[in-house]
C-alpha cells in the first residue's frame, strides 16, 4: 500500500472509531474525557468549550452590538481601530481585509473603515496613529485578560490625544481593562465569554463588534456558523469538522505535519487566523502541527514529503489553476483537501469547521488543544528585560557572536556548530542545520510594510525551492501570540532566523518609563532567550539600518543557499 493509501486508511479507521465512540455527540455535550490522554482533568478541559455555543448565544447579543454600532455611526465616526494582539486581533484583521471595499465595492456598506494595530514597532505605531487621527476614529481596546502589554501600550498612545468617549473596551468581565474603562468612562464595555479562549473567539464580541462596525452582516455570519455547527453534530464519518481534524491529525502522526494552507488571494487573511488556531492549540509537549501559511505557491515537485495540503478557494476563482494544482499534488502522493466557499460570508461556517477540526486533532495527538503552556515564558522574559532596563537604562545583551558593518549576529554557537568567522558564515551554518522534516522560520521584528514583506516572502520561497523544506514568516511581536507557542513547545524541527533593526525614530509611550522601541527590542530578546533555553537552532541578525541592512541579509541568504546547493 502506498503512503497515501496508508494515510487514507488511518483516517478511515479513525473516523469509524469516532463514530462508534460517539465523539461528535460527546463533543457537543462538552465531555472533557475526549482529551483524557492529555493528562488534564476532564472538567478543566471542558471549561474552555464555550465556543461551541457561540452561533446561538451570540445571536442573543446582536441587539447589543447593533445598538453600539448604530450609535457610533450616528455620531459621525468614520474609522474603527482595533488595539489588540493574537485572538483579539486576528479575526478583526480577517474581517477588515476580506471585506475590503477594494475587493468588493458592494460589501461592506455603510460601515467604518477598519484597521488593526498589533505591532509595537515605533514606525508601525506612528503610521497607525497618523491614520487614526486623520478622521474621527473609534478605538476598540481588545484584551481577554485585560492585562496584555501591547493593547495597554496602544491605549496609552491613542488616549494621549483622543477622549475617553472614543474608546470601547472588549474584555472579560472583571478585568483591569474593564475597571479602567469604567473609571475613565469609555463609550462602552463589551463583555467576552470567560469560557472561550482567545484563539477560539472569532464569533464572540472580539470578532463581531469590529465586524459590525465595518458594516458586515454579523447576523448572517452567525447564521452560516450555525449551519456548519449542525453539520458538525453528525456522526464522525459525515462530519466536516471531524473529517478535517482526523485528516490533519493522522497526517501529523504519519510525519506529514506541515499543514500547508493555500488560499486564493482574497482569502489569505483566513490563513493567518488558522495559523494561530492550529499552532497555539497543537504545538506543545514536543508535538504539534506546523501551519505553513502565505508561502508562495511553488512547483509541486519542490515540496517535501512532510506536507499535508488544504486548498481554500472562493467560488468564481479561476478553477483551472486550482484544479491542476490539486491534481498534481495528489499525483505526487501528498494528502490534499479542498474547501470552496460560496461567498466571503461563509467564513462564519469555516470558523466552526476549523475549531472543531483543531479540537479533534488534539484528540489524535493526545494533547489539550485549549491551553498554551509556553506563551507566558516569552512574556516573563520580556518583563525581566524591561525591569533590568529600568535599573540600568538599557537592555542587557550579550556581545555579538560576530559582526560586520551595520549587521551583528547573535547566537549560542552550540546548535550552529563552530564559531563562525563572519556574519555570512553564521547564516550559512544556520541553513546547513536544516534536514528533511525541518522547517525554516523567519522571525521579523520589523514594520510589516509591503516592501519588507515582499522581500521576506521571496527569501522563504528561495529557501523552500533550494532545500525542499517548509517555511514560515512571522512579524513580531504578533507571532508571539500565535506561532510562538509552537516554536517553544512543539517539535524541535524549527530553524529560526530572527531579524531585528534599529527603528528610524523611537516613540515614547505616554505615561510609561519604556518607549515602543525599547518594548519591541525586549520582546525580541525575550523570544530569543526562550528559544535558546530550549537549545533551538536560532540566529539573530540585528541591523543598524533597515533599508541598508535587509537587502544585504537577503544577499547573504542567497549566497548561503548557493554554497549549500551548488549549481
């Protein structure tokens, strides 16, 4: 039997077993024993299953959301800004980008222009502030815990010039953010459900309030979600969520753990949302599924045997291209699943399908898909660095391993081999550690502008084509609330190139001792320290000047690939 035949048989057996064990029924009964192999008390796991109820419970809150939205529009606001990270920002970002007027002038209608701030880079914050102050803007300060550092810093920055009436707090009941909003008399406080984790919160107020402000029919989003929820109550062999979960879970057990999500251009933001859901839910205890999102589509022959593909397309996309790609990937033995949305509003259904699938993959892998045990480490490391900076005036950093004009390389030499004599050789040594089954991750603590992202995308494509490994790209500190859990808690198959740069100009945080430049530098160093603590293969390149240094880094990577793969 071929490898693909064995995987199909494993999936079939899994679904038949789940049908016999009534997994679908038990899931909707919130039976925590489904994840008993994780070692977690069932009641502790079940406490985070509130997302199953959202298609119905949030319909009851539509009048509240509609009243808030109507008041904002009537008061003349033209823009809505979400100040958040991770689960508080990725669904709003999805709604903002998929339902962009340039994509479909007919949708949304009558809504506010919507943008998300989830970067602490001074250039990004400064540019966002300029956009927000150019028209009357409502700010949604979104934080489940109410204590997340980044939204608090963003609020301090925007509150320096905007009145309290321009702010809405979206947070769990009783948090410090709720108390602050009450004390300062924000326009509104919108509660999130305490039994829903951040990455499962797209259909809560964290996702739906920004969507409604943007003019999206959130009632219809919930209707599509409810329809998918009904389908996901069916026995496992007929259940779209459990079918997808069995596929990606069994593929990971078979060594095809690089879940490569290819989307049509308009649906690309959905890949970013799925990336957090999969990575943070499954990447722990040395196991996990590695979501590969946004990677340029390559020659199917260049993909390694560790891939599992899901193609997400929209009706009306040129089908010949996707059909040929599906057929060729299948012919080469890769597991491939294709999901087609009839229209963009069907993202509501996909939220449910993928959440059920992720929960089901946790059953296959024997882990709790609702915790994130390693996320706090980088936060703690960042706090320690900032505390030290408060005492000395600067961040404690080790001497560079090696440096050249304008570029310094930092690493523990052990994982990379001998001490490199040049920055170029350090890059080459890092890439030389890549083996079949590994993945290459670019960790960019840089502003996410088009030019920078395009260059980094080309680089990851070059690495994939030359070495045959999966690649990922994350902008910090955003990815710390997404793939960061996988990097620390998942399998030791990642090879990480962290890129940092001096900001063109720093930006103080009003009322704080720290600046945004100091904050993002501490976040990068905290991330590096957490990776090094686990002896991960990681190299940090720090650029004195981004515009000069980044093309030089690109040239170093190109030269290193040429040396490793001659001809």
